[in-house]
C-alpha cells in the first residue's frame, strides 16, 4: 500500500490523522512489514504493548475476554486501521486481542520508532495529545449514553455503526447473529428475539443469518428511543 493511500484511509479518530504523505513515508521507513494468514493472532490480550500495527491489507477482529471467559467483539478492522496503540503509548498490557479474519499484511511499528518520530515532529505529538483527549471525552459520553439505553435501542445503535452500502439500495451487516451479539454485548437468544421482532415490523430482513436493514429511518428512531 502506498503512502498516499495510507494517509487517505486515516479517519478523524486515528492517531495518525493529518499526517502528510512525506510523514507517512517516514513512518513506513521506520516500520517492518509483516504478512499473516487468516486466523493468526496479531495481538494478544495481556501481552506487553511494545509495538503497534497499521493494517495495510486484509481484515481483523478486535475482541476481549471478560473475567468469566466471554468474548466481546469490539470492532472489525480494515486496511488503514491502527491497532495496539494504547498499550504502546502507556506501556501497559494489551486490553484486547486482534485476530486476522483474512490473509493480509501490516506495518509493525515499535515504541522507540514512534518515540523518535514524535520527537522529530512536535506537531504530531500535539495532535496525538488532542486525539487521546477526544477519545477520553467520547468514552465518557458513550458510558453515560449506554447507561440510558435499553438493549433494543443499544442494538439499533450498533447496527447503525456496522451497516455499509452494498450494490443495492438497502444496507447489510456482514456478521452472523452470534458475532453481532458479541459486538453488542447481548446473548444470542436476546439478539434472535429482537431481530425477529424487527423483521416482523419490516425494519430488517434476515438473509442466511445476516441482517439487511430495510427501513433506516425506523432504525434511527429506535436507536434514539429510551427503550
């Protein structure tokens, strides 16, 4: 993946948001490319956070295990995603695992390499502090919001985050109901009941275990209700 594409793929929540193509060329020069196969554990919860990854090809699942052994899926990563940066920055253990869901490649950047880059680019260090402050603010708002939402509206909000446009006019979530339940922190039985109810109301359709949103406006109304 070229430097321009890496820069283009960085969203506003990336610690590398705003870097120029020349900056990316320097990042790439300090990194090591690693290739992986489907099912490979790229980062492991509890391990030392001595490096981070920038996904350049393929996809991965970000998840964590609770004390009771339950897996909670936090996100699905695509090319351009930055993975493992929190543990790299604070020196603590990794709070989540990253598992490849397809073959691909990533740039591996060590702590010293990132420190050297930040030292030579003061504007990046300031941008990084702003980014982490925004994440803290968002986390606080999410916690308060989730406390106020019942499971139905919460599931609707997760669906809104996951849907993407396909070649048709409707929207499809490429996750199984079990994976969706893990992502939303709900049991499979609860997910099934809620999805069946929405299917009967014409909000969604279920196609081979996948969810297609038929009425995005209604889903929006549900997500904003108090349950």
